[in-house]
């Protein structure tokens, strides 16, 4: 399922406590918006982007000061963002202080502030970036018997995170109740399932808020599995052919035996001697000679 490069849920302005949430998949490009509502020319102004780690700690993301910035020699940028952040030079005259972060990583997720320190009153704009591509689920076999197998899938990502088991036809299978825990911003979901058929089973993790989906597949062979409908067609055909040949052989053998008996009966009632006379005539002739 493809993800749009950027989803903005609201728009920034200088007035009020403005916030925006940007959702992007991993390795994509994220545009963090920061726009002066009156479109004031900020080409000769100062604006500063920081990643808010805590109340006392921030990371320098991008600073622009009347043409001087981190991409043309200005020092101070955090190593995490070096070579990955740029601004929109041709939009500065329209009050656009937005930046673009390329090749986003899950570690880039967090709150960012866009501030005009010399603008009075100073009021940072807050942007939340969510890099939401969940890594491929981890699946394994917990137990395996001749007629069943117990499989486990572990996945994590930004909530809400849905984890499902599917067969090779894409049908969602009933599984055990998901076990869900949270660590920081991420949800960790574990789902077990018992299968009784030979198939390729997939665990699918879906992050609903960014429509991102990733899956992992595990092949399972069940020795005692019942054959699928249509899988024993060859056996049925062979059995029908065998029965047909057997019946034909029995009928043919019976007819052949009957034919032999009929011939023997004919020979016994009118036996023929070598000279063309019957056995009775031969006996009478021998008695006359005596």
C-alpha cells in the first residue's frame, strides 16, 4: 500500500498556538511547514529550526540568517541532520520558512520548533513529525506437531497498529487476542495463531494513520493435514480406472471360462475319432472283428 509523501493536518500562521502534524514513511522526504501569515519577506531575517528533545535540550536542525545557513558553511548543525535539510530560497520573499528533511528515519520523529528570535513577540511554531514505516514483522514457530503448528508474530510501529495473520489467498485468519505494549512513541504487538493446514502464512502489520502496510511470510508444512478439496482428483481417477479394469477382467474371465465349458460339453457328447467315425462305431467294429 503506497503512502503519500506528505500529509498535513493543519496550516501554520503567526497568530495563535499553531501546530501541524506531518506523516511520512521511512526514507521519504518530509516538508515541515513554517509560513508567515502576512507573507512578509524574510530574505534578510533570521529563523531557526530545532528538534525538541526535552524542556532543556534541543538539536539544531536548520538556521538561516540573512543568507547564511548550515548548507553554506555556517557551523552548529547537529550531526543527525547534516546533509539532509534544505530550505526554499525562492519562497523566502513570500514569508515561507519551511524546510525539507530527506531520507527520513524513525529517529527523526518528534516535535520541531520554527522560531523567529528577532520577531516580537517571539512565538515558535510547533511541528510534529511522524516517520511511520514499521519494520518488517518478526515471525517464528513456537511449536510444531504432525497435525498443527503454533506461530508467533511480533510487530511495532506508531499506533494505532493493526496486526493480522493471513493465508496465501489473502484471507484473514482467526488468531489469539493481541498482546499490546508501548515503549515511548511505539506500540509493540504480539499475535499468536495455531494453523492446521500446509500453506504460506503471512503476518501483516498496518499503521492506519499513514496507510502503511508491511508483511512477512513463513511457510508451514503439516504432515497430518487433510487434503484440500480437489487435491485428490488424481487418486480418484486412478481408483476408477482400476475398478473398471478389474470388472472388465472379471467379466471377461467369466465369459472365457463359460466358453471353454461349452466347448468341452460339445466334445464329450459327440467325440470324433481320427477316421471320422464316432467312438461307439469304433467299439462295435472291434467287437465284430473279434
